[in-house]
C-alpha cells in the first residue's frame, strides 16, 4: 500500500493563500491516481480534485474550480493543492488519497487541518 503524508495546513485569514503537499512513498503502479478530499465538521466527505499522476490529467469538483489548483512533481513524487482566495467555508480537514483509478482510492493520508478565519 502506498503511504501518504500531507503537510501545509494551518490557520489563515480570509483572502490568504495556502499550498498543501502530499508526499507518496512505497510501491506504486506505472499508472496511478492521486486526489484531494476534504471534510468539514458535520458535513460529508467532499471530493476536491484528482490527478492522473502519470499523465497529469486533472479533474475538479465544480465548487472549487478557479481557486484551487492540483499539480504534481514527478521527480519528487509529490502532489500539491494550491489554494487561493481562501474563504471560511474552505475550513476542513484535507485528505490525500491514492489509487488505480479516478474513483478507486485505497490509500489515505492522515489529514491536515485548514482553518480560515474571517
């Protein structure tokens, strides 16, 4: 199983920017996918964005298009989530996931807290 470690979360003010990172280690297949999910207190887990790590193809939730950008660093096996113009509604625990398809994620990170104050 792929091991995932998120970092970059913290407490910021509305309008600030933040970049989350997810470092992957362990065995991976030649073609694999990574994604970001988030979960706010009292809400269900929400898909944010995903990337085919081999090709760079991306998919986004409609609610985050424009402000959040997913990217990868092939050399270091790291996935990023650039978050701009943060809003209080972005407050959540953000999780990194990995798998062999766009919606079949079997590996998960521990999560990193993002808190946006007004």
